[in-house]
C-alpha cells in the first residue's frame, strides 16, 4: 500500500508537524502516512508538491493560494484542512467540484477576536493611544483629553455587522457596558436569540446611519467585499467609530482614511488590511485617530493551542477513515462516505 502524503503549506518544520501528530496517536496508526513541509517558491513547485498529496494542510499566512488550477492538480487529495478561520485563499467551490472537503478551525479564536474587538472599541472611545503618547512624553493631558473627545460605550448605539460565532461573542461582552445593540446579518437570528443577546435587527444602511460604533464580523465574500464603501462611510454619524477585525477588503481603506483625515468620523480600530503585511502606501498608516494592529486579534497563546489541536485532530480523523469537523464546503471525505 502506498504511503499517504500529508503536505503542510504552512511555514512549519516537518519535525514539528510530525511531533504534534505523534502526540495524538497510539501504536502504529501513522505507519502508512508521512509529512512533507512545502518549501517551494513557484506555481510549478506548488502544483508538483500537491499532485500526490493525500491530505493538505493549508497556509495559515494565506500566502500559498489554492485556486481552481491548483485544486485540479490535487488528484489524490481527499481532504484540505485550513489552520485558520479564514479560507479566502482557497477556491472551496473548485474543491467541492473535485470532491475534496475543506475544513477550517471555526471557533478556535472566537474568544480572542471578541476580546480584541472590545479592546479596540474602548481604546477608540477613550482615546487611549493619544493619552498614552502624551503622558509618555511627560505631558499631563488630564484636562485636555475632553477636547479630543473621550466617550463611554454606555448609552451609545453599537452596530454589529455579522453575528456568527464572533459577532455573538462581541454582543455578549458588550452587553454589560450598556449600549443599545443593533445588528445586520444576511441570516436573521430567531426572536429568542435576539432577546438573549440583547440585539435588534436593522437593515445594513439603517445600522450604518444609526450606530455610534460599527464593528465588522462578516467573512470576505464577493457580496461583502467593499461592503463598507465610500457612500456608506459618508452616511455614518459624525464622530462614528469603525472597528474591523474580520477582513481588510470588506472596507474601502482609502475612503476610510479620507474620512478620518477630514474629521468626518471619529476613529477606527483595525486589525486587518487589504494587503498583508500592510503596504507602506496604505493611506491608513497616517490617518488620525486610527488604532492599527497587525492581524493579531485571533492570535493569543490560548487560541494558537486550540488551532493546532483542531488541525491535528482533523487530519488524524481523516487518516483513520473518520469524518472531520468544521467542513465549509459541504463535501464528506471519500473514506467517510
């Protein structure tokens, strides 16, 4: 019997992946499988490496893309495991057509992103970075900060765009602060869920117009790309705050930067960007009242452990002929059909 190749596209040494797998198995469960860490640099290298892979572990950096042509070359592949929540660099529809299930690690970083979101919301409202910078320079802006606008979340309207796992957790964490909470999602929650979370549904444009703080938690799709465009930014309240810990391309960065520079909106807290690592030409880099973090919302020590655990466990499920969890394209592995 031919041994089964587990190809890892993430920048991890083969020895690390093998050790992680070995910690989850008993006896000789892995004797017919071997791990290969991808080190190629060209499209030809990628297609060659994928051509005989039985299982593919995707790139958590999203740098190694798997489009339809690459998926088509994976003729022996029975499963693709993406070790992150996002999978926009994988053509999941092409994978479905090829009969290859794709899974992510949904839920592994939910708490981390929700906490980071709350941090950005409060930091923007309280002008935390400005206060820190002034105090660190030896200034004492105790009386001056009110001139810049320091606000409470209590009594404000918090608009949550997207109420999947993370959006719901943001609502749970925000509720004790006392804002009015509204949400938009293509799939409206049940009345019971809305009541439990303290959420009121609004159409997207109404949410944009009424919210003091807007936080984005939708996946990046053809429908959500550039969802927060120049027109919607122009329709926001004067002094509104925009938070994005989802995907950078959901927001028109140039329009957002211009609105910040012109004082049309009050601030932004961003963890994601249309190009990552962030381009030196990104207009948000010199936009006032913008708090920028390097896509670390979901990257806590605890969440990294959960991501690794889910990834390794799913790979082992497939090697054992079991069905994995968190399949995102509705296809079951061949061994589990």
